[in-house]
């Protein structure tokens, strides 16, 4: 096996060098860690799966050895395909619902890495392998230039057409309301029932904050038929809704 | 891209034929679905991720188009590496615990595809792509020949050495108690505090059954410090324990 792997690697390298093609063909080829986290011999695909399945929690940064792997994943086809399968499932679920017809059925969306993408920022900042810099990240946010995740926008449009109301529930602060509204509208999210941002006085975890806010939504008469986020703290906790959907995000972890 | 992929494929095939090696080198090469589920254009790796993250639920069988992909995954290195990362994380967690020292700290393990592996059976029955046949599966179980998942056995041994008691909680029926005991002991699981099997009169879902049983465990004075299974119904619900771990299983779904 070792000999075959070496032969294959040399052959691929030769082809790549002779044709001058980009690195994109390495998409999802498993990259073994060579040092630091994850432990020697563990693979970056396994690290990513463990993150997505809530097995590895409370992590600060992407392991150095996986920066390139995560970068290729995020910029390549697999991230989009992974997102598409989740959204297809969500659309099939939404279409199967028998709605109340009273305008009280809502779908809760997280914002960052769910409806809006900060990938342009992270692509220039190590894809989560660098320590988070709130100053430069906030500068990026205040530009209001985050693109939509195309798959989530597709789901959003389907939900609106079905008569399901939209609730955006984000950890972004109230001081970012104006730029968030402008950014959402600019990329195609034109209407919503509620846009819930975090008060600066609220210092609870994302899981507790979002649970409390969903509880308030339900107490004011709404029924949460669906709930989608990229973090487990978006979709665990209480009042999580009738069904939850987890979009991929191997770049950061929010408790 | 197409030309390079073809060259690589032919080269791999040549190497494989000339050396007479197995199919294992095709491990995790993404295979696109060509028909049936998943929808045309969706990838089997994305289907697997969506299953592992609880986005695709209540499914009956592995999509026909993904049978070969799932088979290669289960028999190859990636399944083992994915399991290893989860177990390493669980061991690091267990070692970090401050135990009560009263012998009341327990770890809950599911059995099928968690401590014992039915892979020898599924390898001969379509890796979950064939409709489940309870008759032939029960015949396999009654042989008592299921191997241990090596990673889980490693975790088990570590937990025992730390003084954490073991609770096996399985959907297997009480009528399989003797063969299950013999199978567990034969492959290295020599001791446990409780082995909870399902009574034939209990017709609740796995999620409800397991939540109720964990509640009884806690009510009898134990503290569930960890909980590991291959199904989300093992680790969602109530009384789920201080921390949960999800092992991979793309072969079947239990509600």
C-alpha cells in the first residue's frame, strides 16, 4: 500500500507540474496531519467530520495541519454540495408540512455562515486556523459586503413562497442592525417577520441566548416549523423547533 | 480536469491490476450518484455527511447509487480513522474528569456499531442498501461472532482503568441476553455495571426507550459522565449524560 500510494502521488505530481493545473483537483484528497493538532496519524477529513457531528467541541482554531485542507474544502465543490444536500432535505421537509394558514408558522435562520457568508473574510485570514481577530472581522462586517449562501437563499425563497415567515436569529449585536439589514436586502433576503440581534447586556452563551429568544418567539404565538444554523449552539438547547438543520462549518466553533 | 482524472484512473487501474491489490486504494474518491436517490448531481460524501449530522433522518436504506461508496468507506481506512478521532476525543475528555470516587460515575455505551460491529453481516448484505432482513440479521446475531470495534474497546479499557463503570444500553431484546453476554466477553468486554436490553413489551422508539432507561439509571444514583452511540437516537432525548459522542454509521437509521 505504501508503495502504491507513493507511486500515485508521484504520478499526480508529474501530471500537475506538466499541465500547470491548479490545486483544485486536490479537493477532499485526505491530507494527513504532520504535526500539532490533530494528533499525528489523524486525518483532517476525520477532524472535520468530528467537528460537524459535535464530537469535537469548544475548539479555538482549525488545527494548523488542516488549514490548507479546510481552505480547499471551503472554496471547492464539496462545501457547496454538502450545503446543497442539507437544503434539498429542508425544502422537501418544508413542502411536506401542513401549515396552520394563520401566518404563525416561522422558520428560524442563523445569519453568519447560514444566510450570509463570511468566506471572503476567512479566505484572507487562514480559514479559521488563525486566532480570531474581532477588530478586523468587525471591519469586514461593517462593509456589508457578505454574499448570500446560494443554497440558503434558495431555501429562503421557497419558504417565503410557501407562506412560512422568516425569523433571523443572530449573535450579531444590535449595533450592527443597520448594516445587517442592508446586507441581507442587497443579496436577496427582502422580507422577514423578525430580525433578532443580541443586546450588548446579554452575556449568556449562544446556546442559552438563542434558546431564550426562540422561547420568546413561541410565547408570542408563533410555531417554529424549522430551524437552520451552522453551529450546534443554533439547534440544540430548548425550543429548537419542529425540525433542525445543520449546515457545514469547519472554520469556527461557537458555544 | 477530465483528462487528468482519466489518466489517474488508468494509472491506478494499471497499478492495481499489476500488483493484484484490493480495491482499498479507491477509498473516499467521491462517487457521484447516477440515478435514484440521492438526486442526480448530489454526491455520496455529502449524503453521508448529512446522515452523520442528523440532517437526513428517517431513511430506510442507503441510496442504491451509494452502495459501493458506503462499502468502500466501511471497509477502508476512513471509517476507522473517523472512529479513532471520536474515541481520542472521548479518552481526552474522560481523563480530564474529576470523578466522584464513589463508584457511581458511569459511561453509557450502545452496542451495535458502537461496541460490537455487525460489519461482517452488512458486508454480505449490501452495506445497508438492501432492505433490512430481520430473519437473516437475527441469525447472524445468534452466532455471537460480532467483532469489537477496536477503537471503542480501547476507550472501554481506558474507562475501566479510570474507575468509570460501564452501562451497556441496547435495543437488542432480552431474548438475546445470553448470546450478547458471551459475544461481549469473547471480544474483550469483560466487566460492566449494567447490561440493559429491551423488553419485548416495550414498543417505544429507540430515542424514548433509551431516554427512559438512562433516567432510571440516574434515579438509582448513578451519574452519566459520558454516552456513546452510532445513532442520534442514542444521544439525543433526555438524561443524555454530561457529554455525548457519535460514532459514524452510514449503513442504517434507527429513530
